[in-house]
């Protein structure tokens, strides 16, 4: 989803987003990349619109059963697409207000 600018076949490093946030002037006490995921998880769950398993899949939380993990990537696909549109609309609404 977020390819490295140095090696396009690999993702960005774990600390890249946090480093970008620091360059924008945010301290680690104000915001972290993981905080965005935590906020999304809370808001998506609290909305009551989405199946908890769909939220977990979208956040790529690790499935403990290895066989299930191999087949779980596409689970709840339609719901996850709708969820991400809802999330984008939610963020757009925050930006407008």
C-alpha cells in the first residue's frame, strides 16, 4: 500500500510515517502512526455499522490460526470497501468542519 521510494517492491519502513509526523512538527506525545489505527478501530467499532471481524481484517490484525490466515485476506471484502468509503467520508467531513 505504501511502497518505499528507494525500492518499489518493498513497503516503507515502520518508522517512516512517524518520522514524517515529526518533520511536520508533531511530537510523539501528540500523534503517532499507530494512533491513527487505534482511532480508526475505535470509531469503526463504535459506529456499530461494521462487523468486528471486518474491522480486524482491514487493520490487518494477525489471525492466530495459520490456515485461516492464509485464506482470510479477502474476507468481508465488500464490507471493507464500504467501510473505507465511510471512513474517507468521515475524514472529509472533519476536514470541512
